[in-house]
C-alpha cells in the first residue's frame, strides 16, 4: 500500500468538513477489510442526512449525535448496503433522533437470479459480514430522489459488491459506498456479491460526469473515472489469470486462489477464494468455463 493511501488517517469520532454542507466521521472499526474504518457522512446544514451510520458502536453513535448543532436535526438516515460495517447502527440512530431509514431493501434485496439460486442451495455470505436483521423504513429504487431542506440525493442502484447496494448522486459528487474505494479493490463475495452486476454498475457510474467519489472507506476519490477504469482493468486482469490457470488443468475456486494470490496473507485467502468464485460464476454466464456437476463454491471448474 503506497504512502498516499496510508496518509489517509483521520481521528475516529471527529467530524471533519470535506466541502460546504458535507462532513465525515470515521467509525472506530479499522480492519483488513475496512482500512481505517467506515466513513459516515453528514450531509446538510439544517436538516441533516446521515449516510452509512456504520457498525453498532456506542462511541460512534455518540460522535454522530455530538456533530449535530443546536439549529440542526437529523431527518434522514440512508444506508448504501447491509454489511455489518455500514448498517447496524442505523436502527439505534434513527430511534434516537426520530428519523426514518432509507435503503434499497433488506439484505436479500437486489440479488441476481443466479445468486438467489446459490443462496437457496445454502451458500452463505462471506467477507465483511451481512447485517441479517437490517430492515429499512423506506425502500428506494433506481432514480428515486431523497430530499431534505437544503440537499437532495439521487438513488443509483449499483449491485455487485452487494445486491442491495446503492450509490447516491449529490450534484457532481457521488457517495459510492463500497462499490468504488481508493485504497483497495472492492470485495465481490457470492451470494451477496455478483461480478456480472459489479461490472455493469461500473459502466453505469462511468457514464456520468462526476467530480469526486466519496467512498465507504478511505479518502475522497478525486479522479472517479480513472478509478473506475482501474477497477475494470483489475477485474479483467484477474479473469485472464483464472483462464490461464484453468488452461493448465481443472481446479476449484480455492485452488485457483492459492495459485493466483501468492502474496495474500493466509487470513485473507477465504475472501480471495470468494473473489475467484465470483469470477467463475461470471465466466460460466459467458460460457467460457463450466463446473463439473452443480454450480457451487466447492465445484471443480474446467475451461471451455
């Protein structure tokens, strides 16, 4: 990880102004999956919108409440997706301030047909962990506008990292959750993550003239289109590695991950395996590889 990425090191619990009408509070949940922690955004000057309240943390709840001035009130709580580092605090915060929770749906919402089938066969979520109890008060859809007294957000459904994932357009800025991050590539872990959807969502975001992305983790992304290009290129390169490895002989997702992710710490190998499996599912859909038998995480795959 280069020095520029590591330079992002804000103080957890401190509300920092990013631009007029927008502040960020870092949650105290650093980890190999969350970098410095989850970014919670406070949007507005009077009636406030809290985007991604974060993990169920007493300290973070108090930090969010302390950021509200005497003439301010939290009127909206918006969640980009139902991972445990983004959504669990939403319920407590909304109850505390009398606001509603806005999101695309519960943790199963937005799943593609193939991922729903894998889930029905017993494949459980991996990686960052799913907030299985998450239930929004207001369900939003593609193109909906969430408005306060001095701000508005356009909902963009961006499945891929998670089926119920949304991005939120605020003028020429976009809150992209975990779909795009500046410090690492986004995890795509079936059945909650779908690589086919992920690539389509990248294309959807790329088509618009953004100035900046505000991500769920890490610093603001000042060159959004370049970062999207890198994500697509990174995934294309990983696909090529998987196809090359399969050309040498049939293999499982775990076996391919061990061959390809040679410098990845052993603790992160399960996440790498899920990423490889996401690629394999995508390649099955493209008729480029095939499982020997039923499509499942432990299947042996062969190149067609």
